C-alpha cells in the first residue's frame, strides 16, 4: 500500500521487518507466534488477526500486559469462527463478548471499553435460508460473491466434514473438532444441581483407570425423574501435574482449585483414592452404590478394594469390545441430545466429550477412540459410559 501511494510514502519508510514513521518513534512490527520472545514489549496498538488459530494463549497475555503503561491502548481482534477447544483464547474471548452483549439486557456484566461485533447465524437451520446469510456476512454482494457462496453451500451438503468447515469459516457457527462423536450442540446443557438433593438415592458407578501417569476418572450416575445426574472426580499424579499442564495445554491446576480434580502422591494413580471418593459419596451425601462398573484391564488392585468396601456383587466388569459398547454409545448420544444428562457444566467432562471419536468395525459397531493425540483425553466419557451401561442394563430394577 505504501509503495503505491505517494501520500503514504511521505510519512512511512519500509524496512525488511517493519514499517517506521519517518518523523517520529512509532513503527509497525509483525510479531512471532512464540510468546517467549515478546517480554518487554510496550505497544500502543495490538492488531490480532484470526484469533481462533492462536494455540499459545500466553501470546495474547504477554502483548496485552505490555500495553498497561500506555494512556490510550487499543486492541483490535478479528477472526472467523473456530473449532471449540478447551480453555482456548478464542473461546475465552468469545464468551466474554457474549457476556458484554447480554449484559445490556440482564445487567450481569458490563464493560464500556469493549465493542464486540459478532456476525453469525442464529443456528444451523438458517443455512437453508439465503436471506439469513447476511447475518454472518455483512459484506455479502460487495467484497464477497453470493454466487460463489451458493456453490460452496451446495458442495458442502454432500460431505459432513466439508459442511462443518463451511459452518465455522463462512457462517461463524461454533463446532467441536472434526469427526468427533459429539457436537457441542449435542452436549450443551446449562442445568445445574446440588448433590445434597439426592440424599438416600442410588447411583451407578463407572471408572476409567489410567495405566500410570494419565488422567483417571470416576463417575457417579444418579437416575432421578427421567434424567441422569452426573457427578465426577478426576485424578492426576502430583509429580507430573506441571508436565501435563504444559503438554496438554489445559488448566489442570485451576480445575484442582475448583474441586473438580485431585492429585495423587507420587507419579502414579493410587486406586485407594478412587475407592475413598465413592465412600465419600455414601458417608457425606447419603448416596449408595447400586453397582460400579470398570474395565478389567490393569484394575486388579482397584477391584480388590472396591469389593472389600462395597461387596463383590456390586462390582461389574464392563466389556470394552465393539459389540459390548456400540449400542450404549448411540444411546448415550440420544440422552445427551435430549438434555437428559445433567453434569453441572463440568468443563473437564465437556472437554472429554468433545475429544471423543468413534472407531467402527466391519459390522458397523463402534466404540470410543481418541486417535493418536495423547493430549486429548476422553477418560471422562469412558468412565461415564461404564456407568451408563450399568444404568441401561438395570434401569428396570432401579
């Protein structure tokens, strides 16, 4: 732009990695995606394009923190929609902007220093209404061709993966990662409950025990009035906590402070801690185990403790085969979609659900799968599914 404008050339000088103002100390500088090299910055303006692509949220925090010394700092954030990722900077800012917009009606949150402009469809159903496309594309017909968008929509209807990309990139509809078993719309449920309200009731237990240093989850599934109320606890080895925070890029430390997760001493998960949690439900909340399901693999010590505390008849191994889980997975999805699963908006459980893929055998049966990405945990759903199997198998007797 400067090179083709005689007016801009008077004021700006182009260098290899920056643009400088000729008669002043100001400059425009592109920044690295590595936040570790940015300490000491003191910018007046930050322009951040495609926020959804920022994987290192510290990058935003470092640059924003450098603006505190400025009298009138300005931040400009632009982005198309992005796939939902636990604790991403995109999701955090999106929720913040929704709170600001909603705050003008409900008064819960106000911030007059931020102007959020969110252009998006009100729902996937509006994809079939061409007159609604302008909501997500305010410049449609000006800088963006409506004919080309029509062709893209037609093409996307032929392939689910392409359709998800289109909804995210062209219409700013939030979606979870491609090919996952659950969509965000499937599991979205804001209903909450108080565990004390279920005193005297039975629960179905489920356990996903990690081999050594991974996440472990226990689930208590409480059937009541046609719904399933989910109480969970997660464990992670204390010695590997910081390592997992850095590797998995999720806030385990924050979840621990909120009481959603606990640490086990040392580098491995202690089965006694899991058994103790189930005992807490009984002793502190008056909830009683009807049955507790588990995966046989690597669970001998845990099963021994469970049987000693709850009795041999209550502990049931759950088949982890395609045939053993397929029907229950499809049923669980139906329960989530009909809002029959209430889980107190547990962020760890949401993360696990949105990480869950399904792998299919030659007969069309499915079971949970997390691909090769070892940082995408599905333990919360695996634990829930073990409890859900017991629920469906015994709901006539509950």
